[in-house]
C-alpha cells in the first residue's frame, strides 16, 4: 500500500508521496512513487502512482519511451495537460492488456492509479486522477485535491483546511499533517516522503525535496500537531448530560457508586462439569 496526495491551488500545485512498498509483513521495500517531466519554460509535469508496482512502473516507462519518438504524439509535444492524461491512460491500458492475464492467473492484484498534474505553456495548471481502466477525471474548485492509496486517515485534515485560495506554505503543512496521521494509523505507509511544490506559471520544478526517516521538519510538524490536538481536546466542553450525574473519578463517592453498581450486576456461576 502507499499514500499519495496532490493539491490544485490558485498559487500552484503540491504533490507528495510515500515510498513504502510491501508484499507481506516480511517483505518491505522503498520505491519512489513520484516521477517528473520538465522542459524549463515550456512544461512541468509530475506523476504520482499507487497500486501494482510493475504495472505503474511499466506504464510510466512506456510514456517516457514514447517521448523519444518525435514523430508521434508524446508527453513533450502535446499542447495540453488533458492530452498528457490521455497519453498516460493509453499507456496504462497497453500494459494492462499485456500483463493483466498473467498476473490474475497468479492471483496478483493488478490495480493501478495515477495522479498527474502540471502546467504546459499556454494554459493554466491542471490536475487529473487516472483510474486503473485508463479513464480519468480533473480536479475542480469544489474538489481541489486527489488522493490515491491509503487515503482515509489523511483525508479529514485536507477536507478541513484546503481551499483553492490556500497558500503554498500552508498547503505543505497540511500535507505533512495528512501524512503523519496516515503513518500513525497504517504501517504500510512510511518514509521517506517525496514532496514537490510547483509555483503557477513558473514552468520549472525547483521545489523538490525528499524527507527521510527522522527529518527535523517533519518531526517538528508531527510533535506540534500531537501537542496541539491534546491541548485543544482538553478545552472541549464536557457532555453535561452525563457528567452532571457522575461524581468525579477517584473520589470516595465515585468508588462507592461503582461498588454499588457492581453489586447490582447479577453474576452467573458455571456449574461444575
């Protein structure tokens, strides 16, 4: 399993992916799930992947090889990110049609998903989610982010924080919290985290970083978030309709009440066999 997330904001795009791949509890490895294709001043494209590793790697490698054939439509000469998403979907279908029967015969999961985003000169930044079947959807103002892989633990913070007007530094912090929440609840997601931040209309991808295990910034975010949650939790109002009828925990009245309750619970003895 893996976790990848990408955000489409007015200020640009943010991409992040973990690197953990496992085929059982005793087969855990690290593979980069982020690939970038950049022609400075013309286009800047990032792809995140989840699912069957061989399927996703082969699909992206097919896209890359296709880009060397200058007499065909490829990632370097198409005029829109919509076309790029279409090319990736076609490459995925080609790999699926070749490998799928053999993988299914071995009872191997063949699911594969991509998030692909970026900007090509002449149009605004765009973000797409490509499904296993090769079809795709595009991010909108109402849904300015996509997740693939182990998405459920990291989604609540993104739902609460991310809006199109969110600034890039704030978005990066939100993504870090999203990953921290996911890794605390699922061991199949782990460091290092690859992070890319694209500034709108820059047509370069200079803001790339890999956060390894023990990274000081991620550690600081994780610690501050945990401390902040505990602090806010302590200020939440008590449920008065329950607490007003119960004595303080640990008090003599509380202990006496507990003893009375326990004494009222009938016990059933098991007859000897």
